[in-house]
C-alpha cells in the first residue's frame, strides 16, 4: 500500500508542477476563446484592417513613420493568419491557401525587420511584397 501511495503522490506532484506553468488567467482564457472562435476570413480581415491604411494613405504620402509604427501589429496579424485553420469549404484550394498564408507571414516578418534598419525604399518594397501575397490570398478566398 505504501508503494501505491508514493506513486499516486508522485503523479499528483508532477501534475501540480506541470499545471503551475500553464495556469490560465481570465484574460488569457478570453483571448484563447476568442482565437478559437475566429477563422481564416476573420484573420484576413484583421490583417487587412492594418494593411489598408498603409497601402492607401501611408504609401502615397511616403509616410515611413506610419510603416514603422504599424509593422509589429501587422506581423502579429500575419502570425494569427498563418496559424488559422482553413475551413472545409476551401478544401480544393487548401494547399495554395496554406502556402500563401506562410508567404504572407514570411514577407511581413521581412517587412517588420526592414522597418528597423532598412532604407525608405526597402521598407516600401518589402511592404508591397507582403501586400501582393495578401491580394493573391484574397483573390482565392473571396472568390470561393
């Protein structure tokens, strides 16, 4: 009986120690629930919400500061988009969508890094590369 008690105590201790680092606060619980309820199109909309003013306002005005101020948020949106589940209704285009979301993330990461040290033209060019991949994704998703 003592051996069994020791094993049970050990298992409980390991479980407790494992869960200490994984505790969910009300804030993270709400964030996780919100993320679970969002889908590919929701994350595309979030990405576009940040992308659009950069494309249609900051780029024509050559407002480099706007690009630098928004690059981290655009990167976060790209990370969410790349991690999003692809709904069954896009099954025939799943591979292409997956490739494009990965390329959007890669190009947005490059854009964000370029905002830290790149020239004005490099910032604009890397932004446009991310934008073009988003447009390719939108052409597929919004046509199906």
